[in-house]
C-alpha cells in the first residue's frame, strides 16, 4: 500500500462520505506479483467476478459478473487486491457522476462538488486514498476528466490495446479501459500489466500544441497550468484542426448515443424503466439523427482522426489542458465543453496521460494531458513523468490526508 | 502524346464504339509544363470548366461546371490538354458503367464486356488510347477496378492528398480523386502534379500479404497473377483482418449509401426522377439501417482501419489482387465480391496502385495492387514499377493497337 492511504478498516466509513464504491470488499486478498502491494477498485461497467456488474444502470442492479474481465484478471494475476466496484455516470454517458439510482459521488477535494465522470467513483476513490489505483473507462474523456477534477493521474490507452471483453460498451471505436492512480509510478505499474505492447524504451522528443487551444474557453487556472506546462515542455509545432472542437465533440457524442442505444436495445425494448428518463433522452440523439447529418459527423471524425495521426508521429505528443474547467458543484449543469479536449484521443484511438497542472485560487485541481501516437502509451507516460517533475502540481485532498 | 494513341481526328469515331467520353473536345489546347504532351479525360463527377458536370446523373444532365475542380486545374496548369468528360456509373455507386441515362461503356479488350466502374469511361478511354491519362474517383475501388478490368495502371491517393472540391461526393471519408494511365511513367507524372506531399525519395522495403486472401474466391488467372507477384516481391509478413472481407465491404457500402443519400437529398426531395429507380433503391440502404447495425458497421470499419494502419508502416506495402475476377459481360450481374480487396485502402485512407498481373486464358486482363502507408503514394508507385518490370503483364487491347 502506498503512502497516505486509508486503512482498510476505515474504508467503509470513508466511503460513506464520498459514495465512491458501490460495492466494497475490504478483506480482498492480494496475490503475488508486481502489483501485490496495491488495492484496486473497478468501475462498475467492468466485470469483477462475484460482484455486481451494473454499469450504473438500475436495470442491471441485480446482475452479478460470473467472470473477471480480462483487464481485471490481469491485475489480479499481477497480485493486486480487487477491493470493490465504483460508482459511475449511468451507462457511462455523461461526466458528473450524479447517478439517478446509485447517488452522487463527491469530490474529495470539496464535498458537494462533482469528481467528474463518467469514472467519477474511480477518480474520487483514488484521490481520497480508498484504493491505490482504479480502473475507469474512457469514451470521450471519462478516465481523464475525473482524474483532472480529482487531482490525480490517468491513462487512456491506445485503442485496441486493452481487451474490451467484460466491458459494458458505449461505442467500441471510442471506448478504452484505463487506470487512474495517485502517482505515475503506480499508473506505470498498472499500465505495464494492462496495456498490450507497453514498451518502456519509448521516448517522446517533440511537442505539438493546439493552435489557439482550438478556440475553447478555459478557466484562468486551467490556462495558467497549461502555460506552465508549455514553458516546461517547449513546443516544436502547432496543429490546426479542420473543425471546431465543439462540433467534433458533438459528432463523438452522436456516435456514443448511437452505439449505446444499440448496446441497450434489449433493455429499451423490454424494461425501459431500467434506465432513467434522462438517459433514454440522450439515447435518442444518435438513432434520430438524419442520414445527412450522420454522414457529416462521420466526415468530421475521419478528418480529425487523420489530422491527429498526421500531426502526432511516433515520438511526438500533443499537449493540451485535460478539461477546460475545474470541478463544479453537483447542483450546476455540466459545461458543454467539458470533453472538448479529451475527445480527440478517443476519436483518433490514441493514448493520453493526464497529470495535475496546478490548483484554482480556491483550491481545486486542474490538469494537462499529453496525447501520443498509437502504441506510444509508455512513451507518453515517460514524458508525463518529466513534465510532472517540472510542474510538481499534485496535492492530496486535505479531507483525507492521514500521513 | 505517348505511343499507340488514337489520332485526335479519329477520336469521335473511336469513341462511338466504346462510349467512353460523354463529351469530347478533340481541339483542346495544351499549355506548357511537365504534362504538355498529354491529353487527359476527366470522369463526369469532377468539374471541368465549361463542360457538363453530370456525375452520370440524369438530373444533372444540364449542369455545366463554371470552374475547374482544383485537381483539373492542376493538370491544366501543368500543361495537359483536357479533352473531355468520361462516362461513369450513375452517381459513382456501382462498378459496371452501364449508365441508365448515358449508356454502357465498352471494355476495349472485348466489346460487350464491362470496363468496370464506377470510373469505367476513364478505364476504357485510357486503355483504348483515346487519351494519355484520365481522372477517376475511387470510393471503394472505382479507379482501381476499371484499371484492372481494362489492363492499365491506376492510383488511389492517400485520403486528403487531393482536394475534393469540385467533386460530386459519395462519402468524403472514402472518396479519392486519382489518375489512370497506360504506363507508370504517365501515372507518376500525373501523380506528381495531383498529390500533395508526393515524395519521389520514398522506398518500400517490406511486403505484407493478406492471410489466405481473406477467404475471397478469385478466378484462376487472378490467383496466378497474384502468385507471380508474390514470387517477384517476396513476403515479410501476413495480415489477418478482424472481419470477413464481404462484411467489411458491406459496411463500406452502407456508408457510401448513407453519404450519397445526403449529397443527393435535394434531388431525392425535388426531382426523384432525375435518379434511376435502381439508384434510389441503393440509396435506401444507408438511411434505413438501424442504429445498432450502423454502430456495428462503424466498429468494423474502425477495427479494420486500425489493423491496416498497424500492419502497413511507412516503407511497407500490402500486396493483393485488385479485383477477384476479370471483366464480365455487361449482360451479367456484377459479382458481389468485386470490391472486397479494393475497399480496404478506402476504409483506411491509404494509397494504392494497381498494375496488370496477367491475362485470362481468353485474353482479359487481371491485376494486383499495392497498398502503402498514408502519404507513401510515391513509394508505392516506385515499388509498383519494380513489380511491373518483373511481371511485364501489360498488353494493349488488340482492337485499338495502331503502333
């Protein structure tokens, strides 16, 4: 167990304040291997043998996984203790983690605030020291946004490098299972186990920036953190995307709605009340979209993917803020631009690591991310490590510091 | 003008037998530049200033282009004489070139047989020596299939490397404007002018083959030509695709139907009789496809694109037959597997060059293609040149040999 962690006997009590875990097994045993010291929580849309596999959906409240997803099996095989499943946005569509059936998860940096989503339970549990690491899933930013809002580290791996078996899919082209951790050492150790073709010898030499940050309005602390990061990294080139980030993100949302409406077709047909009215509404966007608009969405996603592949050669990384804002009160509506930066890595299938880049004036974390070429997961993480040392922006939430 | 060309005074007569050109300007003048010796025909879905811009669609029969498409302007700027527009499959959807409004184009190797499509006029005109080169467009194989059936050379460039302005689009993610020619010298000269980032110094060292040819049934002569090519090239690796080629091609067709139904939405709404009943039927496949199936199609296309990008690094090319069969009688129905091989380059946005690989026992040409990494257009063409020298399979159609 790493420093600053909650004692296992106190997990239940600590979790009550946060509602990060929806199922908790403090007595889970460790095995042997490189992760033998770690406790790991798993987002509730990933199958953990013998635990509820809800994906945050009421209609799946009683579904129990019979087998571990390969990603979970790999962690267990490497010695990790799998101590429970974590709250999330219903069906992983959205980025607040105020679940209509399983309740809101709190941000350990400020109770009453969102931890981000859709892997909000994963972000909160790791930041609060309830577990050393967690698995999340990232369709448009759902690993990286909660990592950013909770002030920790997260990796969205290269598309296809972590098996999607045992994952309640949103859109198979966009989805990646990825780890969150309180340090890059732990993130790296988990990534070694999870990511196919993870290659420690990779190096990132070139940094690309998004021209004018794609016009996305960022909060001052986000901008300052980003500027500190660009100062630390330098920049070798800038990239202009062929479409507005808000339009790109909307095209990604449409594909998510389309994909998820397919995955949940049975439930929509036989047990629609198993889904919230809000989610059912979100699931109409994809299917009701006209052929012309869908073709245009597809064009946009393809052009953006090509532009990113072209600008991000092996050995190069794109540096951007992770989210345009810090965490906000659960009572507020989520800002529309929340996933404008993060969605790019999903659309292009590229790996991305998020690290803390600073704090707002009133003490909430903000973050930057590096996006690398396909298969450059380890290189991006190594470059993030250098940048993290320069920024030294990580801070444990005061609420749970025990060391 | 290169060897074996029809004299300009005889163009009209020669064209009557083939119905390759739908509009012909034998007196078009040349300019100065690297293409000053060449006459070039342009597929009727690409705008040529002052000529009909029909895209093979009755509803556009009276539409005249006011400006050259940038691809045409570039050829003209390099000195080429643009001598007319070429027949094509209606709206570029299909691969026979038996146009319901503008008639069937004949294969110069055998009258009564299809030249392939959708750029059938381009293939026939070049093979017969009506022009030195032609522009076609390739959405699922529409440059390469007619080049193969007509025994000539063709390039589908990297996605995005030739402007789509002035092109009647099918699906912007799949479409590429590309040249056809009777020799690789002429193909290369045109590609230099047309393709952004064309880099003569590129080299292809590695050859990948499709494991078991993806299970696609090929005619004996196609298989023999492919075997001769693999013997000449060697093979460094094999690639197994994550889906059946027929399923992949169908997903591409759905996106083509979806995209084209968008492009033709106005005509469908205001002048449906401007389209054939057969085309209107094909345009229902995309829009009527359920959300679930569309999401699955998208998954397949993404997975295949990723697999191809992963297997075809810069300096590597995938060697395959171009089409599984030689040309067939116009009276026959087109084989379903016609575009099974060609569609892969479109789906992944990669460059591909087709060259003749032999002849059937009864004298019809067959072909192989090389598919390279994005931006490796010149490298693929250089490798095709070596292979072409080894195979020496190009033969002019007897009908028009005048040298």
